[in-house]
């Protein structure tokens, strides 16, 4: 049973940066596509970035040019570098399988607050 543990969230001012990490207890890369999702208060969870086993990345328009997803196969970890943060990026961020692959059990997420 794969467990996903997200970390790295926090409170930053607009324009700031954070780096999120998603550490897995098993081989998450058997799901060929992994992604970062976020859920803001009162809104549905949305997919913001994906990365394939081949390293191809894709981003939601709202974060394109500001967020970068990456992975470390040896550490079985997926990262999300978030720059130029905006108040609308405030949400709980989760990682999980994407691209139609069956999701793992959701982790607890990591809270990101962007506020002046």
C-alpha cells in the first residue's frame, strides 16, 4: 500500500516561493503519470501539474510559467517548485497519480497560504 506524504507548505507573501515535496513509501512511478493537485476552500480539487515517467511535464494555465514539477526516482519523490506566488494559489496541495491512472490513497496534503 503506497503512502504519500506531502510537505513544504507554509505562509508566504505574494511574490514569494515555496518548494513542495511528495515522498512515497512505494514505487509511485509504476503509475506513469504523477501530478500535483490543490484544493482551495469551498472549491473542488484541481490538477495543476503533471509529470510522466519520461519526464514530460504539463501545467494548468493558472500556474504555467510559475510552477515547476520534477521528480527524483532514487528518492521516490515528486517536487513542486512554486515561484511568484499569488493569493489565489492559497490551497491545500496534494500529490497523486494523474493521467487516468488509478489514484493512490490521498495523503494529508500540505497547506499553502499566500497573503500580505
